[in-house]
C-alpha cells in the first residue's frame, strides 16, 4: 500500500525541489507568523513554482485566518488545498470552502478517545482531516511542536473523507506510526529539520525513502 507524504513548513525552492525529487505527494507552506516556518506569500510562490507539472499538491497552512488574509495569499501563491490549523468551527470550514472554491483540510488536536469523537463533527464538512498531537500548555502554535500522540487511538476508525497523520513523526518512528494508526498519509515538518525552521535535505530524503521503501 502506497503511503502519501506531505512535507510541510517549506521555506525555500531548493527544499521543495528535493522533496519533489524524493517523491513527496504534498508540499506545505506555513502562513502563521509565530511559527519559525512562516513564509510570505511571495516566498511561498517561489516554493510552489518548483512543482511545475509534477503531480504534487500545494498546501497553505493557516491558523484562524480572516478572508482578507486568505485572499492576500491566494492572490500571489497558487494553492490546491487550504489547511486550517486553528480552532475553526465546522461552519467556518464550510464558509472557507464556499468563499474560495478550494478544498479544505482541517487539522484536529488528538490526545484522547474523546478528541477523536469530537473530530467527527468535521467529517464530511472538510475535504480532508489531519490528526495532530494536542499542543503542550503554553504553546504559541497549534502544530509543529515535535510531539506525538497515541497513534493507536485512530486504529480501525472509519471516516468518510481521507485523513492524514501528523505530530512528532521522524524517519525512526514513521513506519511504526503507520502500522499503529492505519493511516494512508503522513505529514512531517520538524522531523525533517536540521534546526527549528531549517529543513535538512538528507532528512527529507531519508524520511521519504523510509515511507516509500
């Protein structure tokens, strides 16, 4: 079974090129200033220009964005998928889908079985779901905290839309995460970095090799 891989938090065209060549299926840029992976719309446009004719989805990560914030990015960077990583309601997810005419992936924090059940209110509203670890108390950002959760909470769960696993994934644990959760897609950011906010070409290639075999 082929596992799709999203490399998120890309900041340079060079890193995007490496990810594409290594077999990434989705590329993500972060539009959230508190993140060390934050980029401007202009920077993201340069990153995504590397995709060219490759069969790779371009994803923009936003946290509780206004319509104006979304529009300012979309006017400069062409996206295939909007990722909402804040506490957006199901109603807001649907509003973004309708307003901008793009599919939306909703990121949801998971720590307990109750969190998994809460996530069901987005199933069928969002086009995709992303399950990430709940951020630690006092965290300044909702994701990219290099924290994993109990992947087995997702095992044998049924969803009407495709879903992706995120949170603390590395080349050393990703295969175990796939096995425990039963996921068909994974999202990595901090796990392929040489330092916070700086991607490692070697780790990107190693991660994709581990997943893709």
